[in-house]
C-alpha cells in the first residue's frame, strides 16, 4: 500500500532523514568531457540510445556566462566527445523521453536583455520530437518562466505531463500534473491549467520534476530536485524522488537520494552554487540498483550508483 504525503517537510528535515537512513559510502564519479574547449559541461541527461549508440545531452557553457548550448556526446576512449553530425541547440538543461516510437527532447530557452547580454529577462521550456536526433523538429513550448515540464507515456496510451508553475498560491513553485491524448495536444494552455500537487514543498522552498518513470503498478515515479535558499542567496539543491498516483491525485512523501558530499570535490560556477545537485536522469538496473546522473555545482557532470529509489513504490 502506498503511503501518501500529508504534510510538506523542509529540506533540512529531509536531509536529516536521509543522513540517518543508512549507508552512504558509495562515492560518485566525474564524467570526462572533451572537445568543447574550456567550457563546462553540466546538467546532463542519463545516456539514451540513438541509432544504436548511447549518447548524453549536456549543457555546455563558459564558467562566467549563462548563455549556453546543449550538445550531444558519444563515448570515445573513456571520454564523452561531441557526436559527429548531431544537432546543437541554444538551450539549457536538456531532457528526453520516449513517447511511442518517437524521441521527445527538450530544454530551457533563455531570453537575454538586448543591452546587457548577461541579464536574463525570461525563459521557457521548448520541445522537439522525431524518430532520431537528426530528425528532431520543434512542436511545443511551455508558458514563460516555467521550467521542469516533463512527459511520461502511460499504460492507456495517454501521456502524463508534469509542470512547475512559479509564485502560485503563496509558494515559490509547485508541481502540477495533467494528461493529454497525444503530443499534438501539448499546448501552453494545457500546461498552464495542470492541477497542482500539494504537500510537497514549504512556501519558501521549491522543486521540480526532472524525469518521470511509469512504474510496474501503474503509478509514476518522479526523479526531481528540491531546493532552498539561505542568506546571501546561497542555494541548496538535492536530488529527490516521489511516486504519484494519478487516480487519486496524491503523492508519496518526498525523499532525498544523494547529497553534494557523496561526490568528489570540484569547482563551482559561483560560490552560492557549491551545494547544488541538479538531477539529470536515472537508469534503473535489474539488480536493485540505479545510476543517477547529475549536474554538480553548475560546473561539472557526475554519476553515482544508488539503491533503486522506486522499488519501494512497486511492492
């Protein structure tokens, strides 16, 4: 039986629960990227197959800038290098899923001030679809200022849509959910009207979905992040998961699955971003383990072996 969330917990309380939950001796490892000059690669996806080859999408960016590209990388001799002939998108924070026999890819399109190229004025999530990377075509976009819109194919042929409106009902951000009958129905209006999920975040904290998985019992496992900000705008981002039951519009309590201390030391884009892990994707394995792929401190890309966080929701 699924235990549903009744009340939101703070990031600090969730962290205490995670630190008391058991063995955290597993250490993450940095992924080696090449072929991008001095730019950083971070906020990667998990590997996915395109025309028989595993590729990773990553955010590629100068350390002192916000203007970025999303590139696709293939592994060559122990390093991930730009894949020959793959498209390059002027986006941030890529994601992917499979809907039917199509690849759905997306990222965040950022708009800069015309006079100050470092000042971000707005952003939105954009979507592409196609049989392969080479055939991707734009087909949808989300409302302005909304990130973390994610799709998942359901057993009945419909498509679940997770959203993340900001500054709603006195909260910094909430996750929403709706369903569509096909990709052609993914519109700004549909995304903007998604039903909000309660009891996940405190009003001054926030989070979002990064990847969604259809679980064996028909519920949806969500890999996401939860975040808080302290004085001087110091940010803390943690990878988290929960299960969502669309039939009753309820979720399990949020639980953390990793912390910054579980990964090797490394640089940060800025001092306020040191304690930032941005969940990129998760690969579940038959042995009860899973590999989490994550951006680290807005400067590097890492992965770590963890217990499969969705198994408890399937039993």
